[in-house]
């Protein structure tokens, strides 16, 4: 997959099969669009293109709202789109100026002139252009005049619930990993660099790798203990992850740290990738460190049991 950080770097295609959107999470609704994109391209010897926007448009259009936490870093999103067969990924810098582009200008300047769109595949209720004025109906109306066809993919329902990035964020914010993973179609990822901590975990018999996130715009699930898998240097390990401010020792800063099973390497400064498998329990304050240690022993048993089923 080729990644373009500017439209000017892209040369028009003879038969472009295009979709556009933020694709935060690349969840199963997005995957349905990508599958159709690949199918259409295969039938017409075309090439698949995803247009995405960075930063997330909401952070530019609604700067006074609390900071939006994202399901994917750009790198995670790119890896997922590559996995689903996208050939070209265009990252358009989303600015105030770009937000003023009308829907007609978006169609003519970007879809037609710059990319060479012959087929546009969009998701349910997709809107685009200044003030989100553009719609499927407008695209359907204007498409033939500009030489492309448009197709809308229906909403993807799971258990009679419409899948969306917003619903996944809300699930993660309450620690509902099962629902989030169900909608994502894969375990929720988190990655970061291992930094030094105060080694309390080692004192308790559960040494941990403290993690400094790759991106501080990334959504961190609710405080608690989780069963996770940990990827380090192309090897996967089981582990249990703690998120919280360590109330038993009156901690004041939110910590993200993982006890990696059957692992004893020093990896300070190295990057590890986590995949959330199951919430084991919420964060709690214990009367003393011995009580905490006893609970951690139970947590490890629960984590190992949870990891057996994946």
C-alpha cells in the first residue's frame, strides 16, 4: 500500500475505486466497505483508494469540546487498511480552510480531477463538504455527469445494534472490552515505549513494564485489570495489564503497566504492542500491600484462564 501525505503527490488513476472517511477503529462496518471496494476493483481491474483526514475533523471543527480520544493512531489505521487490501491511502491534512471546501468542489477537484474516480463506495449516512452538506443523494445525482458511479453500503448491525466508532469509544470508556472487540472484529490495540517505574510490581512479585503511549490522543480504556496479549520483537506473550492511579499506595498519576508472563528481559526504551482480551476487574484500593499481592495472584489465574480461550 502506498501512503500519500498530500493530494499533489497522487497521480490520477485510470479506474479508481474510492471511499473516504475518518475510518477510526477500522471496525466491522468499515471492513464491509473495504471488502466491497476490493471486490469492485477486482471486477474492473481498478485500484482501491481510501481518502482519510488527519487530524480528526471534529478536533478542528469543534475545538472547544473536550479532546476527542481516538481508537487508532494513524500508523495503526494504515496497518489495518493495508491488511484489508487497500492499495492507496491518501491522508488529507484537515484544516479550517479545507473544511470550507463545498461538496461540489470536493467532487470535482478531488474525486474527479485529482484521483480519477470511476466508482465511489461510501458508508451509511456518509456526509461530506462544507457543513456536511454533501450526501449520498447528491453524489448519486452528480456522479454520472462527472463519469463515476456511487454505491452506498447499508449500516452494519451486530446484535441489532448499529456499529460506530462512537459506540466503541463508549464501550471502552466503561471497560466493556467484549463489546468493543466484537464491533472492531479484533482485540483493541495499545502501544508504547517501556519506561522506568518505581518497581513496586517487582516488590509484590509481579514486575511490570510501564508504558508511555505512542500517542496521547489515543483512547485508554477504563481503569482496571485486563487480560492482554503482548507483542515484542515478533513474539507474543500473555500478560495482565493495570490501568489506574494505584490507590493502595495513594498514587496521583494514572499508570499503564503490564506484567508479561514468562518474560524476564530488560526492555527499557523499546516498544511493545498490547491487545486487550478481557476486563478482569475494576481498580480497587486495598488495605495493605499483602492484600494487594493476594489479589494479584488471583488476577493472574483469571488472566491465564481468559487467555486460554483466544
